[in-house]
């Protein structure tokens, strides 16, 4: 990115400013990315197109499984004319770097979670609100696919130079901590890792914790070095990243689900032929059903793996009375969300709540 042009870019997109140092680092990342684009995977013989897909998680994760299945289906259905290249987390920098590259058209597809994307599209932080979604995962899956929810997200993403494709659940969030947590009082003074979201920071402050934003790749070492005392993620990620090794308690508050979104570059879609666009839509729709089954299996198997590898791990599921105390403490999050996201955020909140209610009534 041209440093002189950076202020203009920020005014146009509304994305937050970055320092010259960070911009220079980003340029280095882009240079590295260009080398990956050229050599990370041999192009299939006769391939005419290369589609680049970055994820926020490592190999073996839910997002990795999704992206590789996307790769398989696209390449099969184009008879090798399209070569999909998947970049795991860290290959192209942080989640913020991935978003920047998707916006610029350097990437064609990316997975993005509201915990990071919320800095650029404040309204999507609605998915971070605690005790908003149903306890029934099938209801949540239904709500995410409601046409009115998708239409709202389509508009928000397009305004920021992104093309919304899908929202998926990666499973219920769980806490891993050094000490037992059964009430908000137990969070008092705890250094707790969260994503870089003002709303999540406010949520864990309300619980009494000391929220500490950190990149995903730094969480294990921060726990090991006691820079933080706990973190929150779906079970599959806790096992995959070995967070359970450096904590003693695995706690299920059933307060939130990890929602990830799949987005594309509008510049990329403008270049696609109608038949290619239709192909992408069909594959995304097919994957919507597949990935829910996969993530549920992942989370179940990974929990079994944690319990087998570390039998002394304390696994706790909060009862309804305990959850009620956290629900009460989390109530101000709704007001904070509206302050951050404004009128449209409030509209999206109403739309999502109505979708959850409708899906619950139908199930």
C-alpha cells in the first residue's frame, strides 16, 4: 500500500488507520504472499484460473476442512480449469491482514469471524452477544440462513468492499482457565484472552475479568508463560491448539456460539462469468449443510481426545442457575452493541432475534 495514499484509502473504506511501521510490515506480508501464490501449489495441467482462499485457523480445523472441501468441489466441477489454493492461518499474516488482502482483491475468498471483522463492520458484532442465540444448535443454523438475515449482511459487507457468501457455526464456545469459574465473581481480576473486539472486551469486563486481546497464534505461549489465565474457543480449537495442556479447567457456559462468515472479493466476482457465479453459489449452499455435521463431529471427538489425553482436566457444565448470573451480567452488552453499531446494528439485532424465535417455533 502506498503510504501517501493510505489516508485516502481509510477515508473511503472507513477502516481504522495504521502506522507506517505496520503498513511496512503489511507490505512485507504481501510480498511473501505473492511468492506463496506463485509456488505454494502446482497448477493443475490446463488450469485457466487460480482462486485464492485464506482461513483464520490452522490445518485440521473446521475452517480448513471447509476450504479444502470447497477446493475439491470447485476443481471437480470445473474439470481442473480452476485451481483453488488454500492458505491456513499465519501464511498470509494475521486476520486483519487477510481482510485487507480480500478487500484489495489480492485474495478471492476468506473466512472471517465477527471478533475481528467487527472493527470494520461493527454491526456483525451482533454474533458476539452472549445469550442471544438458542441453546439448540439446529435453531441457530436455521436462523443464520434466513433470507432477511442474509440480505442484511449482504448490504453491510458490500459497503465495505466485501462480498458476503455464508455464515456458519463452528460450535459452542468454552472457557479454559487455571481456576474454576462458576460465577462472575470467579472472573475477578483474571487475565482473559479475547479477540480484538470492543464488545468482547466489554463483555468480559462486565464479568469481572481483565480482557486481554491477543492474536490466535500467541494464545498458547501466553497461557504457558502465565501472561493470561484463560481463553475462550470452540472445543475443536482448544484441542487443536493444545490450550488444554496449559490450563486446568474446561468450562461450558453455553453462552455463545462461534460464528464464522465466508466472504469473497467483489472485484473477483465482477470478473466471474454467470456460470462460474452459479457454481460458487451451488458449492456454498452444499457446504452449508456439510460443515454443520462436520463441526459437530469435530467438537465431540476433540472433547473425547482432551479427556483421554488429560484425564485430570476438570470439565464443568454450568447449570441454569449459574448461567442465569452470567446472563444478568451480560445484559449491558446489548446496550454497548447498539452504541458501537448504531441504528443499523439495532435493526440487525431485531432481525436476528426474530429469526431465532421463528426457527425455534418451527423446530
